[in-house]
C-alpha cells in the first residue's frame, strides 16, 4: 500500500507535470487501472489523454438517469470518436419510476432524503462498478479549483472508501488550460450539464469524499 510519506514525495514530483506524464506514471505502476467520467464539462480532456496511451482502459460512467439531452448526445459522440471501452452503471430504480412513485429528486433542503437519493442513484451503482472491475488505480478528472473539498486533495491520494490509488492528472489545471487542450485536440466541451446529486457547482456528491 502507498504510504503517506510516499504520497508526499510522489505529489511533489508530479505537481508540475503535464496530464500526459501523470497518466504515464499511473500506467507505469502496472496495476489494473480504470477511468471514471460523467461526460460533464471538460471531461473530454482526461478521456482523450488516457485514451491516447491506453485505449483499452475501462471507462466507467454512472448514469443516474437525469442527464440533459445535450449531455447524452455529447457522450454518445465522444464514445464513438475515441472508441472508448465503456461500461455504464445505472440505479436500480429508473428516473421515471422515481418521478411517479417517489416524487422525483428530493431538495437539498432535505439533507436526509437527498443523501438517500445520492446513495441510490450514484453511490450504489458506483460501488457495483468498483466491485465488478476491482481496480487498483482510478483516474479521475477532479481539479483543485472545483470545490473547497477538492482543494484539500492532491494529484495522488488513496481513496478512503475503497483503498484504491486515485490519480487526478488535471488536478492543477485551470479552466483555461482545459479549454486550450480541447482547442488543440479539436474536441468540444459539454456545458449543458446538471448533476442532481450535487445541484450546486461547489457541492460534493459523495463519490470523492473518503
């Protein structure tokens, strides 16, 4: 297992590296590696970086069932363009059934109900994905500037729930860095995105909180 001392040294070495180099480092560990995505804003950056080096890497997406039409179309186009090795995981209750029998998405003003909702539509499917793939390394597109919690993390951490080595190759990149990469690679962004488990931009959905 990677120790805290190892993490401090590794993060110091990787802090100024480009995402391509960080992905290369992650792959050099020789461990079973996956990448996760929600196909939201700037997700195409890391997907392309990883795909250029490891096109057969499993790509995990939890489809909670509430994405916008634009996000679903964006995902479909990007999967085809990059020929991603996709694995979708969905909740055990469909969005339509929840809308009719459970009143739809609970308000974040009701934290207990919203926590249950988050568990059912995101955390439980993600748990199934991790159990099925049993990765040792998890590539994620989280960035330092996104939320106060993510600001406290680093490029390489150990996930508190799974013990998996979590690697965030674009952690120190700004939105401008991401935009420039997309332009250079001829990739489009997806801005019409909504996550019902977060609602607000600076909230966490629980996936990255150990």
